[in-house]
């Protein structure tokens, strides 16, 4: 049951309601003025509404963009491995949109963990990725083809190939996924894998070239405790403490 309102209370409530309505009109005018000012700023200085996206939402957009591109790259049937180097890296494109976007992208170490290695690539770019990843686990992919070599010397002695081998071996301890595709033998890299520990390595993919002598290797003798997936382009066995790789000569039909 409602209590009866006395005349003095009625006067007080009426005055309070009038005050609230006045405040409402003032706030409405302030909001409209701010909206008009924002619109004028956008038109005058060419500022895009996308610049006002919160950083948290921008980070989600960046992550999904990179994921979508990575999935497309992994579709080898429609994207030959040799053409991957020609694809622009989405994280680099995102970081080049504006100073704000660049700051957001550089503040996300996980955007820079996919390390692609090619012969004749920009060394500084690789170093940028390694620095920006800030110790996060890396996904390393090395793709080498004969067409990358300018001389007739053996590819395995090429300085650029040796540099890439050093990068892989020096970061194998923080590597989550390693993928190696070579159209030429890479014994120095294989030798480097023999007595080395890869405690964080979960996925390993190795595609060795055709028409090579029969050989076998005992790799990662220091242990592969995290390995869960192997996709070798050669015959192999996995033991609890190491990886046994047997290479059989395969001739093209």
C-alpha cells in the first residue's frame, strides 16, 4: 500500500523532477556538441572512424587476420611453397597503416612468432621478427630451392644457407614448430640437429630432396619431450628421447 504524499513532499518532488529534466537537456546538448565536433574533425583532418577502435578490439582483429592468412598459406594445393615468399606478411601490412596501429602491433609479441626463412631474403627483417617475438615460442619455416643460387657451387656451402642454418639451430630451444623444405641436401643443418635439445618442439616437418644417397641420422639426442606431430618427407622413427631419420634414395619416375 502506497503512503499518501503530503503537499510539501509533492512540491519537493516536482522541483527535483524539473531539475533532472534541465540536467537531461544540458547533457543532451553536450553530447550533440561533442558529436558535431567529432564529425568536423573527421572531415577537416581526414581522420577515419576506424582510428577510434579500442586497442582490445584492434588486437583481436589483428590476430584473426594473421590466422586467416596462415591457414591460406598452409593450403599447399593452391599455394606452391615457392610462391609463399611473394605473399605480403599481414602483420607487416597492419603495422604500416598508422602510428597507432604500428604501436598496437609491436606490442603483440605473438604476431611475430612465425619465422619464414628464404635464401636471398632481407636479414634485417628476420632479426626484427626475432626481436619483436620477445622470447615467445616460434614457428620456423625454411624453404630452399635451386633457383635461389646464383652460382654453380654446391648449395650447402652457400653463405646464405649457412646463415639460415645458424638461425634455426640457435633458436631451436624456443621453437614450437619446425618445417624444412629443401630442393637440395642440407647436411650441415641435419648435423646440427644430432646433439641438440629441442624441449619445446611439438611439430616437425622435413622434406628432403629426391635422388640423394641412402643415409640415416640419429637426431635430437638431447631429447624431444614435447614432440606430438611429425610429417617427414622421408622414412623415420620417433623414440621417446630422439628422432631417427632414415633417408632412402628416391628417384623420380
